[in-house]
C-alpha cells in the first residue's frame, strides 16, 4: 500500500515537472520569437536608412557631375 502511494506521488511529481518544463520551453520560445521580431525590425530600419543614404549619395554625385559639366563650359 505504501509502495503504491509512493509510486503515485512520484508519478504526480514527474507530471508536474513535465508541465513545468513545457511551460518553461514555451516561455523561452515566446521570448526568442520576440527577440527575432525585434531584430528583423532593426534590420528593416537599418535597410531603410542605408537606402536613404544611398539616395542622398546618388543625388550629390549627380549634382557634382552637373557642376563639373558647368565648370567645363566656363571659359
């Protein structure tokens, strides 16, 4: 009888531990997914900034080219 009770109690403890482990894994997964989403957002923001700088650089290069052409046209 005592052995059966010990076995039942041990099984309950194992079940509780498994539930706790599943919960911890789910929490860690959610945290990791959140971090991934934040990193993706940061990358997209960086990509937008890079594109802005590239556009500005292109505009300035075109301006410089026009100024060089204007300079050549001057006597």
